[in-house]
C-alpha cells in the first residue's frame, strides 16, 4: 500500500481529484495518510478533515527563519512515514534536504507542457496569462518528479489542452484543470502505486 502525503496551499481541487480517484478505484493500492498546507486558511485542509485524513498547517510565518521552517516541514512530512509526496498546488520552494531525503518520491503537477511556461515565476494564473500573451494554440499540464531545479525533474505524464479564441486566463486555467490536471495527477499516482514507473538517468519509463 502506497502511503501518500499531499501538500497544498489553496483550495485543493487537485487534492479532491485524488480523493475521488481513490474512492472510485481509479487509484489503487494507495492510502492518503496526510495533508499539509503552508496556509491555515486553505480549503484543502477542510477537504481532508471531512474525509477524516490527518491534516496540519506548517506556515513560514510561524518561524523565525526559513531554515527553521524548512526543518519543521521536513519533520512534519517524516512523521507521516510517507512513500510519496504529492505537490498539488503547493506554493513553497521545497527545501533541498527534503528533495535529498525523498529522491524520486516527490511529484508535482504544473499547469503547462514543460519545458514551456515553467520555472521561476510561473505558477497559478501567471502561467495561463503567459500562454495567452504568447498566442500558443495548445497548452496543458505536466506531472513530474521534483529535483533541485524549478520544474526541471523527470517528466512522468503530460496532457495537451487546446487554447480557445477569446479565452481568459481563468477560463483556460479551469479547462486545463478539468481536462488535464485532474486526470494525469491521479493517473501518475496510480502508476507509482503499482510499480509501473522507473527513472533512469533522469528519464521516466512506464512499464
């Protein structure tokens, strides 16, 4: 049984997609053992509470330094004894020591087709604003392992979404979530839970 901790900063729509996929059987051999947020007001914590899933807020504001916060975040994650950490809209830079401790055991969902519209400064609506400003016709989402870079880890799954004429960034964001993010993030977790993924020299292979 794959033990998963989900880290999230906001509403938790990707968390909900994961929970729904576990309930429906689309994700098998998996237990969501905890939800962590850096934001005490994140609706994601309420989603977890309603499902009886242990949840906790670890906020940088509660610590005197970033180093203290990073250590507290790692300590909190360790307490769950998770096999996989899922970043589902977690707007915090993952400390290097956590990346080392959970090498190839942290995945992230990013709302574009990496390597386009990714890296420092590209998150949330800013991604979709940039997509529309550039005039691209196809965008999408990417699930990837997390490494020391920003959106540079091995890619697991991608799904394309068409950009429509007249789209606003919020309309595009919603379509990318519904058509891509909420589908490939649960799919990636299921693949990992059932030992269908290997990583060799920074490249993901599906069995």
